């Protein structure tokens, strides 16, 4: 201890002396002297420092080591640190404490004491603006005597990472993430993702759909979640793409929530219209965690990603039109300014080299109009499984009856089964009719209301079909009339031409 104390005193004297030295000598000389001073300091300073940054690879991806260290130090911080940060987890039932920035915590490993400190450096521009900064460099620093270097680097760091991951698994909570818009507000750049606790109650047991289809999807998901070694053996990125398609109200969002709850995955709701360019899209996807579901809802409406190749063919024509129409030109410039994400950029992220950054990721696209999607987006390897979310069948109805009325059978089930076989109604509409509207509603009241709604829907469907058939017949009749008129005109033209020709020959003979 005395040796260490004298080392620190020596270090203090050296620092004070060096500061005075820089005041009295030209700026070139201290710069030349820096490297020798650093060697002298390293000789006198008895400690080794190891830094663990929050981000790796030019801030592209959050470091797993940083997260594990933060979790590991939570218990140590609550016991000894004076300034703490609190976070509520596990349905608000427990609180996780971590040390605040510029705070230190002492840990002990095999009789050796080490010092952890949390640091944050803020860019000068953010200090001036005064706004919170998500671009600040955050890191943990581990300080230990250099005689224990081998023990710390070979055993202690591995111990910290392992313990941190185990604690994180125990305290883990599901999160729902959404991406922020990329623009700055008064110099304040927001983080890539914001999150809330994911608390959607949907499960496969409460999901209203065909029983056989439901089991097939569950088995596929479970097999994927356990397929790390399999995907590594066949040389494919550990990811899987799902396309959910069908009319609105058929349970696409509930399917996503049930999948997340089945696998205990986080959900990332990716809003493409908030992404300005392809490079930003890559950064967003790289910053998603392993064991997560990336959702792009209503892909046919999120961006105009369909028909990109056709647009290129008419680019020159459109540019000429814009020159003649200043309003069209302004609208086009605003659209380009809003987002420059392309179909090829999206495909590279979900199926190219960047898709291998991370594992156990599920990518889900939803659409109400599958026929509008570009074939390049639909091919196998990008969309591995197509799931049609269709109208309510009798199996789906029985699940809804169990959920809303807590019944497995009723005398009215037969009538409902017959009507569902000839009527298209979404599970959302069926559920709305089954839901009791007052304390006086009984099981029979709710079922009768559903039967009445199904009958009305059936009549409306018949009426609509008759109107469409009538409109089609009128269109065909009009088409036949137009064709007859054209044929009549052609015949009249032929007769007129023949008369002109005959009159011409007669005139020639008279002459």
C-alpha cells in the first residue's frame, strides 16, 4: 500500500510539473516532449486501464460486453455507489439500479480489488446547445494494478460477462421498439429506437384461426428458434421471413403479438416512411437485438416500393413533365426529401450481407393487397412462409366464443357454423358481436346478435353480387351494342365504297 501511495504522489508531482513546463516553453517543444512524458508516466503509474465502449464498429452496433457489464454492476452499485439510476422491470415489480456517470464501484475477484467507473463524454456542439445528447460516447473503465493483469484479462472479464448475461436473462422484459425520425431538432439528435414495455396479451391459444394452420405455424416458429446450429451447418443467416396477408381485421397484428409471446422475443415496429435513406435503414436493422421480430406493416402502403424498375423507364419523361409543371416538380422534390429508401436497399437489409449481423431474427411483412407487391420481395429466402389471414371459420369462432363468453358449445353453434360456411366475416367483426355490451347480455343474447349480423352480411353479399353481375351484364351488353354499331358502320362504309367504285366505272364508260 505504501508503494502504491508513493506512486500516486509521484504521479501528481509529474502532472503538476508538466503543466508548469507547458506554460513557459513554446508550444512546439511540449508536443515533442509528450511521447517521453507518457513513457515516464507509464513507468510511475502502477495501474492498467481497460475501456469498454457502448458501441462498436463506428457506432454501428451496441456492444454486448457493455450491456453485460452494466447488468453485472447493478448489484454492486446498489450496495456502494452514492449516485444511482433506477429502472423498473418485470411488470413494475422490481427495480434495477445502476451507477450514474462519473461514479466508481469497487469489486473483488479472488482476493484482488478492481475499480469500475462509468464515463460519458459529450461533444462540444451538444454542450453549447444544452439539449440531451444520444451521440455522447459512453463507456465503462476497469482499473486494476498491473501485477494482476493476467488474472483480470484471462479470468475476471469473462466472469463479469457471463454473470452479466445470466442476470440479464433473469430480469429480462419484452420491449416494443419504434424507430424515430432521422432529422435533428435544434441540434438534438434522437436515438435510433425508442421503446416501451411489450404487454400485449395475445397468445396462440387466444388466436382465432384454423386449428391445423395454427399448429403448423407454431411448430415452424419453435423449430426456427432452436435452429442455431442447423442454420450454421447449411450456411444461412439465422433469420426467417413471414408474409401475413389478408383483409383488414383478420388478426395479423394479433399473430405478431402471439409469436412474440410464444418465443419471448422483442418486437421492432419499423416505420419505413420515417427512414430517409438506405444507409439509415441498415443502421436501424443492425441495432436490433438478437431474438427479435422486425415488423413492417402494410408494406404496400409504407413506401412506393413496388414498380421501382418501371419508374426508372419513365424517369426522363417525368423530368420533362416537371419542367413544364412547377407544382409537380415541387411535389416530387418534397417526396424525395422525405425518403430515399429503395426496394433494392430494403432487400439488401433483409436478405443481403447485412442480414447476417445478428441471429434469431424474424422479419414480418403484412399487407392487405398481396397482388401489389413486387415479385422480388416475394421470392423464397426473403419471404420463407406465406400465411393467409382469412375470414372467420368455425374453428376460429369456437376460440372467440371461449375467449369472450367462456363456452365450448351451445345449441346455436350449428346455425352459426352453417352461416359462417356461406358468409365472409372477419374475426374482428365476429368478436365485436360476441362481446357483451351490458351486464344484462347473456351467452344466448350475444350468439343471437352474431347470427343476425351474419344474416345481414349474407344478404348484403348477395345484393352486392347481384349488383356486380348486373353491372357486368350491362357492360357486356354495351360492348355488344358498340360492336354491332361498329360492324354496321363498316358494312355501310363497304357499300358506300362499292357504290363510289361502280359510279366511277360508269362515268368512265360514258366518257
